[in-house]
């Protein structure tokens, strides 16, 4: 007798594949990414002019100031376009971060350290655990803030290719962990402190006498790391890899076993990295350390603010240690030479960034994002709903708003004054509402065109698939985004219904 459950599962999987293939097909019919951002910038210019004709304004949450939609086709707008173009490009945060990180990572890659590290560690680990490890590392990588977007996805792709699996599946898993899992962690991070600070400021403005601390969502985030690691591995192995099939690209031949000299280089690089970490830990623990805050804490602190250069120096040190050992680095010229080679690989990314930076800057300057976000918030506030359904509705609205406003802190600064006040009068704890915001904001990070790191990941993707476009990337990431959000909503409801604390002493109600 035929197994009906198996047949149903196969039909469902085929339906999902057809749906994602459709998204990829439509998405890849969009213009080439550089031109797409040019067209989006042009659309923003025209759209801002049309909206401004109606005198549209919006009251900015928190300040109560009336903010008008500004036209880029006005005299002021034309001046902004001309005078801000270079600043938009050179001041685009991901540009400096990515290029700086690639100096170190590129050096380690060009001398062969990353390849040897993978062959000496991942290849010897149980292959059944690799996917879980990639997702977990991606999620935990947010301790390094945005630097994780540059480090984890390409390394995950390399890991998958090395063990005979599709590299794009590894890249997708790494990007999902970093992007959709960005808000989760076993440790308290800068995100916890930043969002809690905004929430506390809003509650103080209401004279509510309520303080939201960085640990108020901690228990939920610990559970989230475990749940998302398992869920992400399931999505990768059951949805993404079957759809991608066998990789037949031109990324190179199967890796051979490491030579004795390479293993010696890896050992020396590990020793150099360990010495660097020990020195860093001592510097942090030293009395009155300059790397800690004035209060002696690490969240926030100069250490976290300087995490990118700290990671950069780490990769440079281990790259040099390995390169000297295997005799690929025999003089200081070799170091700059390998870094230069790494920068050549980033030329396409730099070109894309120029157009993307203009679009994002124009969108922000016109106040269109603020107008859409506040209008959506007011609509939800006007709905005659109470109880957990309206919290879920708020979370869904936030997920859509994140497609327009990528910065989690900027979006929370817009939403918090509206929703924390609204939910406060419904007797909901602000830390609980903050949690509902965080899961929505994080889930859609990997599919929003406002995420500047999508361009970075697309550049990495094209190393394995020259024809890959935004449609290819979004079709890969959409299952993670949807399922992560759905699973997170369920977890939120489980915590709320069963009275599980979200952090020390934090429940649903005040």
C-alpha cells in the first residue's frame, strides 16, 4: 500500500520548489543589481515629488514634530543630490566595514589559511552536524555586529563545497543565521543594550517609572538560538539543498589532504591567534581598562565599538603567521600584494555600493520611510483589538516595515513611542513588546532590499554562480525568513501563555 503521508510530503515539497523557482524567475528578470538601484533611486526622486504635491506630513514619534515628505525634484532636493553623492558613497557604513574586513580575511584566504583550517577541522567533524554548526555560528556571530555578514556566509559556502555539498546552500545557511537570527544570542550584546535604552527612554518620557534592561529578553534569546539552529538546519537540508541539486560549477576540484607544512602553518596560526586573544582578554580584564566602559562593563564599551578593527588585526596576525610558515610570505611586499589581490575581488561590490548608497540615502532624506512606518502604526493602533492577537499583528506590521527601514534601532526609535505607549495602557510590559518587535525585525533582514549586506552576499554568490541575481538570492532566503518568523511567533506565544519569563522577572504583563 502506498505511503500517503510520503506522497503528501513530496507534493508539498514540489509545490514549494515551484513557488521558489517562480520567485527566482521573476526576480532575475529584474535589471542587473547596479541598474536596479539606479532605477530605484530614480523612482524615489519622482515618487517624493508626487507625494510632496499633496503636502503630506507625519508627526514624528517621540518629538511630536511635524515632518513633511521632501521632494528630490525641488531646489533643495537637487542640491542634496549633487552635494551628498560622494558622502553617500564614502560614508556608507558597510563599505568601510567590508573593505577593512576583507583586508584581513582576504590575506588569510590568499595565503591558503582558510582552506587549510577547513580541511583540518570541519572535514574531520561529523558531517551530520555541519549544517547545525553553520547556523549556530551565524547566530552567535552577531556579537561581532555587522562584521558577521562579511565573515560567515562566504566561509559557510566554502565549508559546504569542501565536504561535497552545494556551496550556495552553505552560503544561504550562513546568511540566514547572521541575518534572520541577528537578534538572538547566548550572550548579552550591543543590540540588547541599544534597544533597551530606547525603550527605557520612551517609558521615562511617559513618567511610567519603568526601566527596560539589556537582560530583559535574555531567556527568550537563549531559547531562540537553539530553536533557530535546529529550524535553520531543517530548512537547509529539506528545502534549500533539494532544490539546488548537485553543484556542477567551476569553483575548483575537490580539496586534497593538507601537507605537513600546511599543518605546521595552521598550528602556528592557531598559536598566534591564541596569543592575540589572551592579550586581548588581559587588556579587557586589566583594572580601569580603556576597553571597558566608564562603569566597567562591556555592553556598551570601546571593545564592542572597536570590534571590527579587533577582528581585522586577528585575521592579519594569523594570516601572516601561516604565510611565513608555508613560505608564501617572505617579505612585507607579499603582505600588501595578497591584500591587493583580495581588494581586486571586491571591485564589483564597490561599483554596486555606489548606486545602492544613493538610493538608500535618498529614501531616508525624503522621509518616505518614516511616513509609511508611522501610517502603518497608526492603522494598527486604530484597530479595535486586545489580547495577544494585536501583539502578533504588531509583529507582522514590523516585519513589513523592516522591508523599508533596515536599521533595527532606527525602526524601533520610530515604533517604540507609539506602541509602547499603546501597549502600556493595555497592561503589557514594554520588554515583552520589545521582544515582539525584535523577532519581526530580525526575520526579514535577509530579504529586504534595504539591507546593504544583500549586495555583499550576492557578490559572494556569484563566485559560484555567475548568473545569480537578486531573484536567486531572495528565493533562497525566503523560506528561512518566513519559517523563522512563524516559529518565533509560536515561541513567543508559548512563553506568553505558559508564563515563562522572557528575562529575569519579566513576564507579559506589568
